[in-house]
């Protein structure tokens, strides 16, 4: 009897260990897929935001990034990128939790607002580009926070860092007059400029 009970106990312990190991392996597997989906989605969103910002610069709505004319070729490229963003968004909805998926919805809305402003699409409510872009940045930060929490990453995305002194920024602006500020058609460039504007308003 004792031998039988021992065998049953060993079997149960082994089964529990196997089940726990399987769950850990599945968790790691799905976390890896979530990370890839989250990263690819946010990269495409930033790419689109950068293109819209350059188009907005071409229309005089913002200064900083290299202006981009809204040609048929550019429209085609934007359509391809938007289709990719939509597909990646659906993948994120399959893998993400409720908070992350909700944050992505808000981020999409803010991105589409930038598109409308950049392309001059009439809307019911008028909004300056800078305000719309700051809302986009807030939505982007919220999405990153939710995505990190979904992956079990603790702590804030980053800590506040003071902008360089006004003198440094003035010298940078003067030096960049002949180099068009050295900006590329990317979201990060506009983010710096808007960050400086926001800092100056505080």
C-alpha cells in the first residue's frame, strides 16, 4: 500500500511540474509574439506620423522636418503603410490585453487626426497641428505604458530629462539654418521640436 501511494504521489508531483513547465514555456512563447507585434505596430505608427508631419511642413502647418509634397507616389506609399498598420493592429488585438488594445484605438484616432490635418481634410472641429501632435504623443506614451505592463515590464517608460539650455538651442537653430535643421522626415525630429515648444510654454 505504501509503495502504491508513493508511486501515485510521485506521479502527481511529476504531472504538476510538467504542467507548470508547459505553462512557463507557453507564456514565454506568447510574450515573444506580443513583443514583436507591439514593436512592429508602433514602428509603423511612428513612420506614418513622420510622413504626415513632413506633409504638414510642406503646407506650412509646422516647421522643422523636411517638407514633403503630397504626390500620387507619396499617397500610394501612405496607403501601403496604413494597410500594414491596420493588419498589425489586428494582430495586436489578438494578442494584447484590454488596456493595450484600448490604448491602440486612441493612438489610431490621434494618428488619423494628423493625417486629416496634413492632407487638409475638412473636419467638424478645427485644431492646430501642434495640439494634435501633442495629443498623439500622449497617446503614444500611453500605448507604450500599457504594452510594457502587458509584457510584465515594470516601472515608467523613462524619466523626465531637462531640455538643453536656451542658449544651446539657439546656437543649434542658427547652425542649422543652412542645413535645414538636419531633420529627416521622421516622427522623432518633430517630437524634439514640439518638446521644445511645450517646454517653452511651461
